[in-house]
C-alpha cells in the first residue's frame, strides 16, 4: 500500500495520497503488532527509506522505538538507545521517547551479557532524563519502568537494591511516589522489614505527603 501511495503521488501527481508523518506512524504501528522475529529490523529499514528525516514528527520516531520495544531481539536496547541519541541531536525526543527506551530495556531477554548491556542503557537513560534539559517534566512511569528494568536485569542483589534505593530517593524528591512505583518496589523487595531497612519506609503505612505531591 505504501509503495502504491508513493507511486500515485510521485509519478501521477495525486497529492491527496502522498504519505506523511501520520501515514508513516500507521505503518510503524502495524509493524509493532507483528509477531515476526525480525520485524523490528524490517521496520528500521522502512524508516531509513523515508524522505526528509529532519522533518518527521517525534511520534514517527517513537513509533519505530515502539517496534523495537516489542521485539524479541536481545540487542533491542542498543538499537533503541542509538535512535534516542539521534533524536536528541535533532531535538526530537520527548518524555514518551525516554519512557519507551526504558521499557525496551526492562523487557530485554537473553544471556547475562545482553541483560547487563540493557541495564547499563536503562541507568544511563534514566540519569539523563532526571537531569535533562530537553524534557520539561517527567512522570511516575519513568521511575517505575526504571525500577522494573533494574529488577529484571540486575543479577547482583546488592547492586540491585542500591539502584532501587537511589531511584526511590529521586522519586521522593520529585514527589512522584504513586501506585506504580509502590508496586515495583514491593515486588522487588518482598518483606516489610527489608524495605524499612533499605528505603527507610516499609511502603505499607501512610507516605510523606511530599513524596506524592506531584501524582495526578
């Protein structure tokens, strides 16, 4: 269909069917729903063939990121991070961009090396988001997804708890401790006593109002 639209618009001058950012986004959404093992690579080839990359809307880039996020490719976090770097250079990245990259990392499967690389990318991406001058605001999902990435990918128990503690402290500082964050922390640190010891709160009794002040 895409090639037919291109042929009609380029060769026959039918401007009403010329593909645009919305068209590209629809095609990428179709790729994302596919179960083919190599679908993300095919989507990336399609994306690279698009004209006027600098003029593409952010949601088109995010559409490609979403295909990688749903891929089973063990190197998907690396591909997602490369695309994020390109988007940052072009000032195309938004909050959804960062969250999709974090989600891509969180659900990376594979051998220990692949998971370690995904964890490193998740931590790097999270730190850039929290300190970012590109993003005006961020939400609870960013913290919760990073916590999920740490829980799923970090094989060292002490390192895992250390990451979770630091992210929780950032979350409290920004007033973003909501249901998603609590769910991730309760899953990652099972006992009330352990959470009390590590986080300074068991997460079962009422929270400091400052910790939740920006939850909508």
